C-alpha cells in the first residue's frame, strides 16, 4: 500500500487540516513554504490523469478554496497550485495529490528549497489556518463568500 493510502487509513500519522467524504488535506512533510498543503484523494488513483473527472473537480475546488483562504485571510501575496503527473514531471508519490503552496516571498521555482516539517512549524501552520474548516465548508457550498478577490 502506498504512503498516502496508509495516511488515509490512519496507519501513518500526518498533520490533517481538512477532510471531506472523498478527500483529505494534510501538511506536506517537506514543505517549500509555511503552509504547504496536499489535497489527497481517499481512493487510490495514480495521478490526476488516472482519476475520474468528478473527483479531480472536487480536489481542485478544495485546492482553490485553500488558495483563496491563503490570499484573503492569511494575506499571502501568491499561491501555487500544482499536481505533478508522472516521474518526468517530478511526481514522487504515485497517488493523486495537489500541492497548495502559499508564497510569502517571490519565487518562480515551485519546488526549490524544501525543508522538513517540524512540530513547531506544524503548530504555526495550524495557527495560520485557524478557521479554515468553516471557510472551506462555506466555499464548497458556494455561499457566504464575499467580497470577491480583486
Ligand atoms: Zn495510494
């Protein structure tokens, strides 16, 4: 079983941020910035091109909601949303996931400078994400989100 399937089943620990019937959001173990998250399907699909369109849509909706939270609530000046598909594209874990990477400083290189998630950084990330569950619940229902981002 792959590492993400083991996290979904609770056999491996991860810092969980959000969950739906089909998805979990966890902190990346090797973050490139504070707040680097992964949106992961509960079902095993090898990559974005292997997953059914409905679940791909759900996963990207959650990723977009997280990006919106980071920009509007946490005041990140930028966010990368990316899914690596295939080893040639830099995919390392062959279970569909989407990276959500808030950018606090300018960077054109998405995966440069990865660190290791410490307990301290995880706590800081939870502080940064305070209120995100309610925010995403509202976002996914499509209500109560205003004003629109400019
Ligand atoms: Zn898996």
